[in-house]
């Protein structure tokens, strides 16, 4: 899932959502900007996005057709300022 690039790592985020029309990777490393990391769907309905991420702890979610989803492949979560959960990843 990662490759080294100095003080950053290349990560591939995946989400199975075959019926979704749009999936966006939202995270602290992209300032939760919905225009920064739109994801692409393959023929099997798996959405993916490769990004270069700084080292450290990061929170993220997927915005699926306007609804917030946690990463079902990642059980590491934390509460956010809205009282809901974000997925958490450590990049080192």
C-alpha cells in the first residue's frame, strides 16, 4: 500500500462501492477539500486513488454520493469535532 518518497509515502486508498456515482477521498492531508482527490471506479466497482502523503498520523473519510463513509478496511478510528468517527492511518 505504500512506497517511499523521502518524508512522504505513496498510498493507495480503495473503497468497494459499485453503485456509487461519485467517491471523493477527504482527509486532513488535503484540508478536507472535495476537489483535491476524486476517486476513480474500476470495472468491478472498486474506487481507488493514489496519493503522496506526509509522514505522521492522518484522519480521513470517503464522501460517497454526498454521504460520509469510514474506511471499512481500516478499524483504526477516532472521534472528530462533529462527534462522528474518522478513519485514522499512521504513515511512517
